[in-house]
């Protein structure tokens, strides 16, 4: 008998469609009609500055989330196989969001803050990760409004992935023994 209802494939398809919609919404010209000079150059400068701040915060938050994935997998080895692909995706998101830095820049090698303790109950620990991913999706979706279009498209994609991670982690929590 086939399970009906929301499937992982359906959830991933839906989040991909949302990301595509966000990307298509972000596409558009900002050129003024007089000589091709960019309109709202002050707004663009503010968006570029905000983009740098958003990128740096995203990298810090991503490193902290990676550390939490590691702590949960270490504390609850039965969850490690389910967490591994999601952790790998979070690592790749961090690489994609990282602002360009010069070699030897001290900010580039700064360790993340300590992620704090994880729940002793495996199901609760995985649910906490799901909540972290949901917060990350919400934060990136909110940041879309303040950054330049290229970064907005990247953030939309990562926000959609984080939402999918939250869903998958919620499902994993249900499958995990108490």
C-alpha cells in the first residue's frame, strides 16, 4: 500500500518552485531611460553594503549550524546517516555565501562561536536542528528585501533549501526513536 500525503519529493518540488518564483521576481532592469545611468545609485550602494553584512552573518550562522549538526550526530550516532547529506548542503551554502576575502584575512579563519548543548533525547535534538533551519530560512527570506539582485537570488535558493531541510529534519525526528 502506498503512503499518501506529503512526500519528501513533493516538499522538495514545492520549495524549488518557490525558489524559482523568488528568482524570477528578482529579475528586472533598474536602468533609467536617460543615457543608461543606473537609477537609485544610493539604493544600490546601500544594498551592496547590506549584502556584505548579510554574507558575513550568513557565514557565521552557517558555521554555527554546522557545529550543531556535528554535536547532534556525535551525541546521537543513530541520526548521523540522516544528518550527513543535510550537513554537507549547509557546508556548500556557506561556501557559496562567503564574501570574497584576501588570503590571510583574519576574519576568514575566525572560528564560530560555541553552538551550545544539544538535547539528550535524539528526537528533540533533531527537532532543534529543524527549528534552526526554519529560522535560517526565515532570516534569508527577510534579507532578500535589502540586498542586490544577485545575492537575493542566492539567498532565495538557500532559504528554500533551509525550508526543505527543516521539513526533512522534522520527518527524521518522527522516525527517530525517543
